[in-house]
């Protein structure tokens, strides 16, 4: 299944924290919480918006589930990590 963004969902073993340990960012979401929210709320092909993306956890978890995401932040470090 491919998303509208042209990227394929990540095919990685369950239980991994994909990029969460890449940088010590103080305002991180816990990946299992975001995974649970995305799995249990909304539709399969929804686009997820994160207006304060921080370290990009919401965007990563959305991609893993094959959803598109829109991630923005005023902090240049956050934008760099999310890319």
C-alpha cells in the first residue's frame, strides 16, 4: 500500500522506535502512545497534522501506518529532525 506522498510505509519489525533515539529532544511523545492514537482514531487514509512536530514522532508513526502527515514547527532544530 502506498501513501499519497509517494513514500511506501516502513517495513520494520514491530516494537522498534524508528527514529526516537536519534536526538535527545525534551518534548518527545512516547511512540507507543502515538501509535495507539493513530490506530484507534480516524480512518486508514486520513492525513495527520502535527502543528508542533518537535522531534517528528507523529510523522514517523503516521508513515509507518501508511498515512500522510503534515508536520510544521517554528523551531529550526525541530524542522531539521523531522525532515
